[in-house]
C-alpha cells in the first residue's frame, strides 16, 4: 500500500488530496497543520497521526524511517510561500513530493528544487489538474490541427471571497503571490499548454482583489480577467452558482462548467502511474505569474476599471 504524509491538513484544498489518496488505495500515515480544526480527516483517514507542531511531525517521519518503513509521498498543501521549503523537506525525508498549485512563486525557486531532486534522487510532482480536464484535452487537439493563423481568446474567472481573504495569508501578496497567482496560475498553465509558449505578457489591471491583462501564447491573443469580488459576477446567475468561469476561442464558448470534481484523483493516478507533471512542466506558468507581479500596468486606473467591466459578461 502506498503511504502518504500531508503538510497543511486544515486548508481549503487538503480534502481533495485526502480524497485522492483514498481513491488510489493509499494510506495517510501522518498530517500536520498549525490549526487543529481538521475534523475532515475523520471522513478519510481517522487513524492518521496528526500534529500541530512541524517538529513533532518531522520526528514522527524520522521514526518511521528508522524502523525501515517508509513514506512514499508527502503531499504539500501549505501556504504558497512555503511550498518549496516543504517540498525540500519531503525529498530529504526520502519521499517524493506532490505539491498543490502554485508550486512556487518565482522561477528561481524551481532551480533550487531541481538541485534538491538531483542531490536526493527523489522527485517533485505538481498538481496541474486542468491539463487533465476533458475539455482542455479536446481543445488542445483542435488547436494543434487547426490551420488558423491567430486565435482570439477571452478568459473570465470570478470566484468571490469574503473579507477573511484579505486578512489571511492569501491576501498578502508576498505569501500568496497575489490574485493572478493564487487563483489564476492553473489557468495560465492551461493556456500555455493549449496554445504554446508565452511571448507577450501585459498587465492592464492589478489590484488586491482583481487583475486583468493581455497574454500572447503561441498563435493566441488572450484577454483575461480574474476577480474575487462578488460585484464582478454576471447578472442573472443562478443562486446556487458560487463562481463564474468562461473561456471563448474566436467567440465560441468552451464547455468548462463541470468536470472539476475528480481532477485531483486523476492527478494522483497519473503520478502513481509514472506520468506525473514535473518541475519543468510548471515553469511556463510560474514565469507568467511572476512577471505579472512586477509588470508596469499599461493603462491608467480609470481605463483599467472600464476594461475590467467589459471582460465580465452582463
């Protein structure tokens, strides 16, 4: 049975990793989180050891190693700015790492992880789940076989968050990377995966709760808008729909409303089958969001807001 440990059991994304571990027939041996509000573990692995202090978690994994048992994978679901450090911990613990997005905040963090892989012989695998979405796979095949010279793409993603977001580590750009990184990095990964390498990256709007810009990837000109402000949700949305995502290619809407529920399970299945996404596969998206963080906004504030409103369907 494949054995796992989990760093960051109390966060939003951790249950998806627990679900995936159970789905692949794995066992969660131990988990750690500074918060002890982790009753969700009972729904998946009630016998897992749990720690609120990282040092005790480290000691437990070392004990397992001394007993000539092993942890095969350490799943990393901690705050974004800690991902690379926790991945290195996994490698030093004689395990491979499975890291939630964004793997790192800047490209040079990838270089450090590559050095750690070389020195330990273990690997870091990333969650790039949109590459496994059926609609994305189909779109990529269509683009690869299309004779079109240029594609006009629009991406809108609005996923409201309350005031708590601004007070948490997610609202601190130094820790989360900002909106484009924290909620958008997997979309930028998908865009470069489907259309090709980035050649132009322009920021039109960069605020704590909203961002927008123009990205050229391969043959695609992509106008994008992302927001965690509920006021940016389109009018007339169903009451039970809590977020809005839209991707159009030359005015044609790509079906993207479902199919997200099992993508972490698919990601784990691919990793265990030896087909997981590696450090180099995530580099294009990391380079895009890292550059956006320091890019000069190319339009004035008033025009930026008007542009943002045009991105959102009405």
